[in-house]
C-alpha cells in the first residue's frame, strides 16, 4: 500500500471526525430520574460541555416529532373514547382459521373477531398502527431534555421551556387532546376474549420519571413558562392517574410483579407522588421497594435471576437495573437525610445495585445474540460509578475501552462525579452560552449550529486515535 494513499485516507478521517464528532446520536434510555435540584443548581463543572451540547441537540431532535396526543391515533380504543390511551400486546397474532368469511374481514373486524395467539419474542408489526406508546416515550424525552436545555439557557423563559409547556398541554391538559388518566387499554390483548389492558400496560408510561424530573427542574428554577395555573392542572391530572395506579386491577397486578414490572412501577408512581407534593408517600413507596421485592432480585454474584430467565436476558437485566438506579435516585432526591439509601440497600444474598452491574460487566451479550443492545449497559455503569465512586478506575476503563463517548452523552451531566469529559471546555469562551445559542432560532435549529467549534476534547482525540488505528487496520486488510 502506498504511504501517500494511506496518509490521504487518514487525513480525510481526521477532517470528517473533527467536523462531526460533537454530539452523540439520540438514544432512548429506558427510565431515569436526573436529580432536579442538582441540575437546577447550575454552576455545572466545565467538563460537561459535550454532555450539554448533546442534551440541546436531543431536545431539538425530539421537539421535531412533537407535539403528541392519544387523540392523534387512527384507531379508537374499545371504549370509543378518543381520549383513551391504547397499545396492543406486542407478541399477539390473529388466528382466523375457521372464522366465517375470514378473507373479507377488515382489520378492525379481525381485531375483535379472530382469536389472538402468543408467539413469544415475535413482534406483530401492526403494533405500530397505534403508536401511543412510542409517542409517550418521545414525549418524555422531549420534556426532560427541553427542561434541562431551559435550565442551561438560564433565562426565565426560552424556546425550550415553551416546548415543554406545549407538550404537556397537548398530551395531558387541552380539552381536545388530553389523555384520560387511566391505562384501561394499555398492552391489551385483541380478539373476542381480549379488549382490556394487561398488567404489562403500566410499563408503557415509565417515562413519567423523566417528565417528573423535568417539571421539578422548571419549578425549582421558577421558569415563567411553567405557570402556576398549568402546574395546578397538571397536578390534578397526576392525582387522578395516581388514583388509577393504586386501584385498577391491571395496576395492582403490575405492582405485585417481582421483576422489572414491579421495580419500574415504583419508579413511575414515586415520581408522580413527587410531582403532586406527596414526598412522604414517595419515600415510603421506594423504601417498601428496597425492603421488599428488591431483596429477591440480585443473587450474591450479581445475577438477576428474575431477568436472566427471560428470552433477552442481557436486555432485561439492564432494563431492571435502570429501574433500580432510578428508584435509588428518586429516594436520594426525596429525602437526602436518610441513613439508608437505595444505593446501600442489600438483597437477601447481600448484593447491592453495584453488584448487579459488576456482574453484567462480565457478561458477553453476543452469547445470547444481543450484541445489538450492548450499549444498554453504559448509562448503568456511569450511574454506578458516580454513586459508588470509581477509585480503581474499572468503570472508566470499561467505558473507555468500549469506545462509547460517554462524556459527550446526556447522562454524563448527572452521572457525576465521573472522570472524563471535555477538559478543553475551559478554553472555550463560554460553553453553556455557545451550547444553547441565543434561544431565538427555535425548535428547527439544527444540532450542528450548536456544536463545539475548534479543538477536539481530550476524549475525542483519544477516540480519534482509536478510530484512525482501526481504520488503518481495515485498510491493511483490504489492500
Ligand atoms: C388456529 O385455530 C384453529 C381453529 O380453531 C386451531 O385448530 C389451530 O390450532 C389454531 N392455531 C394455533 C397455532 O393456535
Ligand atoms: C419518536 O422518535 C423516533 C426517533 O428516536 C422517531 O423515529 C419516531 O418517528 C418518533 N415517533 C413519534 C410518534 O414521535
Ligand atoms: C373545556 O371543557 C370544560 C368542560 O367541558 C369547559 O368548562 C371549558 O370551558 C373548556 N375549555 C375550553 C378552553 O374550551
Ligand atoms: C447508606 O447511604 C447513606 C446515604 O448515602 C449514607 O449516609 C449511609 O452511611 C449509608 N449506610 C451504609 C450502611 O453504608
Ligand atoms: C436485537 O436483536 C434481536 C434479535 O435479532 C431483536 O429481537 C431485537 O429487536 C433487536 N433489538 C434492537 C434494539 O434492535
Ligand atoms: C477515560 O478517558 C477519559 C478521557 O480521556 C479520562 O479522563 C479518564 O481518566 C479515563 N478513565 C480511565 C479509568 O482511564
Ligand atoms: C459565561 O456566561 C456567564 C453568564 O452569561 C458570564 O457571567 C460569564 O462571565 C461568562 N464566562 C466567560 C468566560 O465568558
Ligand atoms: C470555527 O472557528 C473558526 C476559527 O476560530 C472560524 O473561522 C469559523 O467560522 C468557526 N465556525 C463556526 C461554524 O463557528
């Protein structure tokens, strides 16, 4: 291979990389609760510039899909009420064998007439015909990242907090577009014996923990777009929905599950209790989790037996871990004076959340054909490193070796302290200002106009070296 060719190629990579490598691609994390007080307090360390840029880019990107409402879907719930949330059980397929005139049935007739059978792990693609669940995931990310962007902006009003107000109004409050405060038709089975929501349904609204974090941040910073009137209306909605979560059969069944369903039910309900001001209720609910089902969720070696039994064990272990981490964060926020926190709660076999993550770090997701979800562990590692410390450097080393640019990820903002980050930020004029811009351009502003200009951070340089080395290795093989 000619050296000049090699040089030209690596120079191209360097230029491409330095122009692009500023914000991480959007990732929809399962569940989280960034401490609203911590974000609202401001005075963030300067090594967070990469995370801030990513948060603003994600706020813009999610905003481009909104607003969302259950009334936008093309199909009505069995109630006939357009305000009812609905989603279909993912693995259910119609079996129209033996049904008269099966060939001439319309889809809505099939949904009611044909028995549905379970094909575990095979998602029926028509599930996305009604995308209330995906809408709510996007809504919750839009509210969280726009709220943080509003705090970073530092002005009483901004396009970001206006976005939050619009999204909350549209999904929860407006007369035409509000959602009824229940999940009667969430993850429902279809067919003649179906038509009601299942205990798996409450999991659809786990994004409530992100929404609560965002709203509590706007309250704390006295954001003028989060008005008292809107706050009162939203609190009223949340109180009604809490009533449903504490009384409906599907919700009671979800709460009684010993696995991730039970864990994340607590994340959602505790977050809602914080929004409505029932702090004591939130604390006792989460303490009940850590002295209850948590006790049976982690073995002494860190294995999560309730999750490893599933078809996608690497995913489910990380999913439940994200719920455990969220519950620990919620408890620390709700009462920082407690002498026993979720972080040092132990299971019957003496394990903590940290034990579960340490174990997961030894698991190769490829052995269960889950290499495509390897990244689910990164935010869990960052959370554990920030909560328990990383004296030996093993968490930082794992993340650095994975080449996931964690210091440019949104979660790096609240997974602190954790070594790394944009150490060049101090030499940038004013990274918060440049990350957020003037606030004038609005939601269509593209992410690239807000990226850091000029020097690569130390981490990016490190990444770049690995990238070029990898590329040269590939070229070596090709030529
Ligand atoms: C589909 O329905 C037919 C008629 O009831 C039944 O014989 C068959 O076993 C069903 N198929 C499956 C996979 O359940
Ligand atoms: C949600 O966001 C994803 C990008 O992460 C996008 O592809 C999808 O269309 C959005 N869906 C809705 C309903 O907003
Ligand atoms: C919304 O509906 C309520 C009750 O149906 C009504 O009193 C109120 O005036 C409506 N508000 C708007 C803005 O239409
Ligand atoms: C548990 O965590 C709390 C809060 O971080 C701390 O004050 C306490 O000392 C810890 N207790 C034990 C037994 O580690
Ligand atoms: C990962 O791959 C599995 C098996 O092919 C698939 O079922 C799953 O949906 C994939 N997950 C993602 C997030 O792409
Ligand atoms: C990981 O990389 C970052 C950025 O280069 C560095 O600050 C941090 O110390 C590294 N962590 C470890 C444990 O090597
Ligand atoms: C950054 O912005 C803040 C607020 O506008 C200002 O007080 C501070 O002096 C700026 N810092 C630099 C280094 O320009
Ligand atoms: C980046 O910085 C260079 C030199 O400081 C400047 O010429 C260029 O216009 C800047 N680009 C952007 C997009 O701000």
